[in-house]
């Protein structure tokens, strides 16, 4: 009898835990320390934001979760990662990266579809050293998000 | 490069003015620097918004799943605004730092 009571109590604790198992990762956790180190952001300050997206004629209301990494000292490159949840499960897609540089600064962005959303990572850097950082962004993004390489 | 090449490089001096000021022999006051840096950061905002909106729209349109494409396109404006705001802040802070700390 005592065992039965204990089993029921244990089950009542585990059921709510199971219901909340495997939540979507926080946006900052989508990137790893290796990537941040390569972009000189190993000790960065982080800021998490959640933005509402209004419904359109083609899409229901949604939200985007963003995490921005900025250097604690100086005005070096900053990085942001955005996750846009999708209602429907998707097959993992191939990472796609682009960059754009101007006279004084550069912007680089990588996108990929994961099973439950779209992940976009963007780098902003001064022009000097931008190519190196953009290449590091691309290689690390592909390492993290290429299907079969995770 | 394709996007920026279409835009006026004259206004594209986010860090340029700060570098020019930094090369001068004296530091300017906050009041001298603020309007210059605000203008530079505004230019950076506009240029980067164009980049982010175009880049993200192109990516969304490359998605083959209709619901994913629609959801992606619905988020373009919010994403581009947020990213361009980050660029504004980075440009403004970098400019002010260089301008007032020579």
C-alpha cells in the first residue's frame, strides 16, 4: 500500500515534467562557445528579446526570439541569432550565407531551416577584418547546422 | 555588395567620420559629436535595413514549403527593424566613443 502511494506520488511529479520536456532551446543556446570564440565574442554580453509578429492574410500571428551578443569592452563585431518558430515540422535545410560589405563596415547573414523553425544569424563588423569574421561565421554556421554534421 | 553599390556612398560614413575625427589632434565635446554621430547612425540604419529586408526576403522566397515561406515573409519587417536598430546602436556608440575620446 505504501509503495502504491509512493508510486502515485512519483508519477504525479513526473507527468508534468514530461509534458515540459525538450522545450525549444533559448536563442542564445543555438550557438556554441567555439563559434563565439572564433568571432571574438567568447565573453560577450547577451541580450534576449521576443518580438510579436502580426498575422497576415497568408500567415498566423507568430513571434521571433532573438539573442544579441555584443563585446563587453570596445566596439568590436556583434552577432545576433534569431529563431522564427514554424507551425509545421520541416526537414532540416542547407545553410545559406551571404555577406555585404561597404566602405567602412560589413554585414553577414546565414539562414537555415531546422525542424521547428528558421534560424538566422547575423554579424555586424567594421570593414577591417570583416572577411576573416565572415568566413568564421560561415564555417561555424555550417558546422552547427548542416544536416548530419550536428 | 550588390545592394550597397546601388546606394549613395556619400552618406555611408558610419565609422568614417569617427575615424576622421579620431585622427585630429583634439577630442570634441559630446555636444559636437552627438549630431554627427546621430546622422551617421541614421544612415547606417537605413542602409542596413535595406540589406536585411532584401536578404531575408530573398531567403524566404527560396523556401519551397508555402506555409514556411509565408511565416518567413511575415517576419521580415520585424527582423529587419530589429537588426537595423542594432546596427544603429553599434554605429552610434562606436562613433561617439571615437569622437569624444581622442
